[in-house]
C-alpha cells in the first residue's frame, strides 16, 4: 500500500468520506465532551475542564475537516457533466463572430471540420481511450487502477489541480443497452473506492430501470447523443486529438 493510500484511508477513518459525517461527528464530540461534562460533573471540576478543552479541540478539528470535505465536493461539482450542463470549451469562431469575421476565416474554419466517426461502433478499449481524452479536455485527468484481472482496470477522474479522485469513469461498448447488472457493478466500485459520483458511458444507452435510479445516486449517464454532443462542443483541434485517441 502506498503512502498516499495509507493517508487517504486514515483520513477517511477519522473524518469519513462525506462532509456530513465529519459534521455529525463534530456535533457528537461537542455534546459528549463539552456539554455533558458541564451538566453532569460538579463545578468546579478539573475533569470537566479537561474534557471541555479536549472537546473544543476535537470539535474544531472535525468542523475544519467537514468544511474541507464540503469544499472538495463543491470543487468536484464544478467539473460534473450532466445532460443539462455540458462543459463548453469556446470554439475558435463563435456564431456572433461569424457575422463580423472575414469570409476567408469562416471558410477556413469550415474546411477544418473534423470528420465524424461512428461512436457506437467503437470497441471497449477504443471507447475508454476516447473518454479519457475527452474528459481530459474538460479539465479532468484520469487514474487507471489495476483490478487484478488481466487487462481490466478502473478509471478514476481527478479535477484539475487536485490530487484525489472524485468520480469513477466506466465505459461499456457494444450494441446492448446497459442494465441493472452493469449498473450494480458500478455502484459497488463507487462504494469500494469511497466515491459518491460516477460517469457511466454507453453509446447503446441504458435501460429504464438504470435511468430512473442514476440521478439519485449522482451517476451521470452518457449515451450516444450526449457523447456526440460533448465532442461537438470541443474546438476542432481538440476534437481531432480526442478522435485520434481511438486509433
């Protein structure tokens, strides 16, 4: 186990992986070590004073941890892609600029349009490479974690200028809509990694049961339509780089 993993697990043990957990622990410690000794022990009492001092320190630490975890979640949410909010990287020539840009510039931009590829025909490895490259252009770099199974690994997404992952990226190629079985595997991976967010990419789409449950679990479902829209929002040079990753 690496030093980073040891520190990560120790911090999770002490504070929890959710800011609400650390906040509840801060409140519980304050009640047990500050409020109760003052109410139950006779005054003046050295034991009560010691417990209150300890409770104050521990409550402060746990409150600071809750605030830190909360800010981490807020930072991660800035990078979250949903059906309603796709991160848009400005293109070289916007629609407003088209009316003022010289005709030659618009013509040159149109000539550089990247040819489309059939995303629903990509194999598993090619789809994963495309998604890793795509999310990298949207400010998220990936961590690939070996699972112990030959050729299989997990993909974690890490926000720019951050060290810890905040979401799982899971891709499924093929012609069949992804159902409860694959979705349950994703939820188990999220739980094992202590992450509360995930991006589930499947060009073939998802069953109604998965679609109904995903939003409440903070799982963003990326089907063919959304995947193509994410690509279309990239500048031409970035889109070409992402598509080249499939080769």
